[in-house]
């Protein structure tokens, strides 16, 4: 039995998927630290968390232990540069089940044009994309498990991802958008 240790909750992980509907969008907004300041109803339904369990809480409340640290490092490296992020994320529901999303994260600005937070919109990913992404994330996790520190884990697993992209001769964003469109 596995527990999610990335946040204060101790959810028992259940290896059972809950799929998003084709027409559904999960939307959330965060502050600069990734604390949730808005969650739409679909987000509450898919995470099985009520609004009061989500608001003002770090987005890692739905972090699934099958997600490599390197992916989140890559997300934060991208959005802190005020660039848009696209990618596949496996998320944890409060009942222990999981759901996959294709996420887009964009910067948000205040009236003075200063970066004020982030907006994320997610859609149902095609199975064909997950068939490609899951083995990559599994290898990233194995690489991370054998590293002597979190920093080395993140760096080595991002290196692995970059090498895969280099072998395929594709940039990260083109790769994931291509997978999303391959349905
Ligand atoms: C707008 C936005 C959306 C995010 N969405 C998710 C998400 O859906 N799932 C997730 O696990 N982390 C998401 N994150 C990243 C989390 O803030 C966090 O970095 C990640 O869960 C790893 O947490 P940890 O470093 O505490 O393990 C999001 C961050 C931002 C800024």
C-alpha cells in the first residue's frame, strides 16, 4: 500500500483511472507560489475535493507519486520565465484513484503588467499519447530513485527527457502537442 507523501494528506493510492469527459475542461488559477486561488467545478469533481479543500492550498495537493520530480522542475523552470507550458500530468484524487490530463499553464499579469500568478486549463489526453508518455515518466522515476539527492534526481531525469527529444529530433513543446493531436 502506497501513501502520497508530497503533501499533508495521507491518501491510499488506488491503481484505478477516472477519465475526463471529452468536452470537459479543468481550470485553476494560482498565485506565484502555486497556491490555488480559483478552481472550477470540473476540477472539484475530478480531484474529488471541495472548494474549501482546494483554495489557498498548494497545487501539490493533487500530486501523484507516479509523476517524476523532473517534470515539475521543468514546469516551474518554464513558467517562471513567463513561458507557456504544455504537458501530460497524472493527478491524484482524494479517493486515491488517478486521472490524466493534458495541461496548459500560462502566466497571468496584474494591471501594471507584473506577473501575478498562473492559469491552468486541462483537457482529456488521448490514450495514444499516454502510451508514449508513461514509459518515459517510468524511466524518469527510476532515474530519480537511484539519485543521491533531489537536485541530482531532477537534473538527471530532465537530462533523460532531453536526450529522448534529441533522439527524436523534436523540441519538447512540439513533441507534447504532437502527441495530444495524435488522437
Ligand atoms: C498553475 C499551476 C498548475 C499546476 N497544476 C498541477 C497539477 O495539476 N498537478 C500537480 O501535481 N502539480 C501541479 N502544479 C505544480 C505544483 O505546484 C507542484 O510543483 C507539484 O505538484 C510538485 O509538488 P512538490 O514539489 O511539492 O512535490 C501546478 C502548478 C501551477 C503553478
